[in-house]
């Protein structure tokens, strides 16, 4: 199954939160709050949205920071994704 976003929607795959102790032990981030960083998996076509021309500014493979309470969580074939509007993406990490 393949997710194809419509309009100005973007599909994100959340990055794993890990924390490293001073001694170098990696602690999985399952008990922590989810990070607001994700990788762009798919991008909608943009176009005319609510009477305004929307140009998509992110591309597949970009790492981004998105709004804390943005989007819809979706689970497809045991993988979790977040579908957000492009306006909910705050920055691209370079």
C-alpha cells in the first residue's frame, strides 16, 4: 500500500528519539515525549488551495521540524506516519 498526499499535505515519518548518557549508553526514547522532528516521505502536488496558489517547499528525504500538535497519526502496514499540512512544518533541518 502506498500513501499519496493530496493538495498541500505532507506525509512524515517520525525520527526515533534516543538519548545518550555521559558514559555512552543509548537509552531508547519510548518513555519520553515524542520529538517534533521527522523525515518527509511523500509530498502532495500543491496547486490552488482555498483560492491561493501553494508551492510545495519541502521534498522527499528532507528532515523537518513540525508543530507539536499538528497532523493526523496513521498506521499503515505496521509503520506509523503523520499527515500534516505544509503550513504545519516549521523548518527544514540542513
